C-alpha cells in the first residue's frame, strides 16, 4: 500500500510514529474497556494464540510470526506494537524511504521535534509553533477513546513474569525490550 502512495505522490515523505511499548500496551488495554469488539478479542486471545494469528492475517499482516496466547492484559497491546513496528523496520530494510518519530520525544520537546519533522517533510519550519498548539487538544475528544473516558480505567500491572514473557516476543523480533531505551532504527531526533 505504501508503495502505491509513493508512486502517486513521489515527493511525499513517509513517517512512522511509535511509542514506548509498555505505554502502548496499557493504552490498548484501557481502550478494550470501551470498544466491545476489542474487549472480545482480548478475552478470546487468552484462550488461544491462533485467534491472534487469524486476526492479524485478516488485517493483512503475517500472523504466524505472532501466534501467542494473550494470557495477560498487556499482551494484545505488545503484539500490536510489535507487528506494526516490525512492518516499519521491514519496509526500511527493503529500501522504502521512511523515518520514525518517537512519541515520547515529541511530547518531551514538542517545538524542537515539530521543527525536525517539518524540515524532514520539506515544509516551512516556521509552522512549528502552530503545530505545537495542536498538542493542547485531545484528538479523540469526541469519541469513546477520549482521555477523559479511558483515563478513568486502572492500568494493568506489569509484573516481572509478564515483562519477561512479553520481552521474549520483542526479543524474537529484534525490537526494543520493555524497560529499556526504545529507540528504533531511522528515528528522527532533535539532538
């Protein structure tokens, strides 16, 4: 799909935004509390890893690489993060001109990172201050995924046992581990 966009818009720039995998997992868990279909997937995924595999295949990914039983509340989010990050890394390795932005960097240094992103996209860096103002709004404010709604749900605990199991999956795919700096290849920085 991305190749089609590159063909149609050859001067466009491709960015992949990623987030700390543990934060993704906790966010996905909270979203399951308000999206019944995802809640059902999470519960059924605890019974069999084949369901996760089938769903990923239906989404266009290779689910056989991620056929694990989601036996804890954080597994689904880690699997989703791992799948998407793996696709990004594979795309880079196959020659697609794509770079990444770490969400935590963007939040920590919004003005500097907006300048880096705008420069990367060959857009006027003078738009950075305007871009930063967008951070003041909840992009999901009119949906069930609004911070004011999902923020009320308690996050599941990351026990040492859960962390070890999830890190096995991440390590298998060459991805940053939970609890370690998670900078991936091709990440834009302002330093």
